[in-house]
C-alpha cells in the first residue's frame, strides 16, 4: 500500500469523524457508563480533535516530510507494540496513526479505561481501506514485537524501561504543562487558558497544572475570566477531588486561593493534584527562562505569548495538537523509520 493510499484513507477517516454517525454516537452516549471521566462532551471533543487533525492539507504536509521513508518501510514492515494510556479519550490514537502511516503493523494493548472508541474508529478505517486489516491487531499482552511505544505512570514507566530494554522503544512518563503570564493578558486569552486547564478535567499531560506569574500578580481578573468553567464542579469525581484537596489545605493551614471550583496554591512543583492549580512568581524573564530550561524533561507544553522558551503554544491550544506535535518532543515517525 503506497503512502498516497494511506494518506487518502486517513483523509476520508477524518471526513467520517467530522460527520454524524449513529454507531459512533451510541458509543459516545455509553462512554460515561464505562468510565465516568469520559463524559459525552469530552468524548465528542476528543473525536472532533482527531477529525481536525486528519484534514487533508495537514496530512499532505506530514506525509510529504517523509514519503520516501514511508515507501521503503512498506517493503519491510515491523511489529510495533503500543501500550496505550487511558487518562483521556483516544489519547493513544496518534501513536496508532503513526505506526499505520509508517507502513508498520500495530499491536495494540488498549487501556482498560478506553476499550471501545479506538476499535470502532479503526474498523471504519478498514472499511475505507481494507488493506489496513492486516496492519493492526488488538492484544491482551505483547509477545512478538520488534519495537514498543508505551505510556505509563512513574512506576510503570520504570518497569517498561526495564522490560523493553532489548528492543527499540519510546517510553513516555508523566508530564504536565505550564503557562507563563505577564499580567497584561486579555480576558479572552485567560478564558482560552481555562480550556488548557479544565478540558478533560485537567487529566491530560497537555493540560496546564501550573502558572508562572510576575511578583504581586492579582488573580482576581483570572478568576473572572475562567468563571465560565464552573460547571466542572457538577461532575461528582472532580468535585470530590476539589473538596478533598481543599480540606487538606485547611487542616494543614496552607495558604491558597479558592473560587469554588479551583484551588490556587503557591508551589515549586509542576504536577498539581486534580482541581488544584499551582502558581509561582518570577522576578525576570531571563531568570524564568533558566528555570524552565531545567524543567524541560517534566514539561509537555508551555503556554505563553512571551519569548521565554524556544517552542510555546497559544492560549487555548494545548488540547488541539497537530499531527507533528509529538508527545515529549520525540518524533514518533522518525523513530519508526529508523527500525531496521
């Protein structure tokens, strides 16, 4: 199968995801019964994100960047084990896409938290291009594989590093995203930042868990700008986390700010508990740039409109990645094309 046929199939899959489908709608409505974090709104958001990712113009840019390698790989396919995460809907679909795009075979171990969406979408892909039937397989455990891409927590990632040490691998660990404010952001920008914080309840590695602000920053305007996200507190699991963390702060007499659905706490750490946003003050952008450089291995995205890092993301865009926005800044396609 030529890369052009793969490109065409992915583009048609994008068209499918951007159109109503009764079968997919049924899965969307069943989602909260399988995993209460997978609300109807969040599943729709994830599907729409993939549909937007698979627009033809972006696919052509992506494929044309390595079309010769794709053709070569098609003659010598490898079995690539994929251990998918399940923190947000379809979070591992980009890895599946990369393996199929590269002409290899995907051995997919689904997360117990997300069992139905990926199989349904891949079934639709095989209806568009039947050749893909031989290019993926769902497995309970990985046995025969040439390479592995795995995503896990701190503990499981260490296990993955050891277990898969003898094959080419990408092991993804926990990361979080941060934002840098200068105090002059518009209300619209801060509301967009609310999406980076609250989309998928903040469970994704691309969600902002900490903001850096200038000394003396007044959060009043920030709280006003994110007020439209107060409905997150209607979700029982989110609200339980909010109340639990609030009680911990109160019992320990830890200073914090509270708007009724988000807790702000000054803290040097990057990864904050659910329903908590850490913040840290900075004195100068030069000093902050050095701090951020030292945190590079912990940070997935930096949201800002200031030149403090070499690569940053606009407000509101963290959960809308392009095909070439690779997790952990590791080019998955380049990795797959190096497999002998």
